[in-house]
């Protein structure tokens, strides 16, 4: 059974590419969500002040992990890049570098 034409037109998949669940990216998003929920102090400076740059990178990695992890591929090239699996891991690497540089 084929999906209705309007559903195919509104889909966010790249032409010729099927979107599927990406367990590694989804797992990354879940782990970052849990760490941010149970250890929010990890996203703060030593003085206890929120580190907004670190939090921005952390939440970007988490959001990109969820978006790509569930198999969604945006149509617009900028969103496709910002929410790709590569962007998720790059944002995580930058967040970890920022976090451990502050210690």
C-alpha cells in the first residue's frame, strides 16, 4: 500500500534516501538528556553560575541526536546540516572540550 501523494510531498526525506531510526544518534540524545536532567551542575561553572555556551552546545547535540535519531531529515539544507548526526557529535565534542578546558 502506497502512502498518499500529499504525505509523500510533505515528507522530509532526501530524494532517493530512506530515513530510518539511527540508534547511535538517538542513544546520544537520550544520554545527553539524562545527564542534563540528573546532573545539571555539570553544565555550570565552578562558581555555580550557568555556563550558557556549554549548555548551548550540549542542547544542540541533544536536539540533533533526537532529530536524526528518530529518522527525520529536514528538507532545507541548513536545518539538515544542523540536525545531522555529524553535527550532533561535533557539538558534543565541542561541549566536552569546553567543559574539560574549564576544569
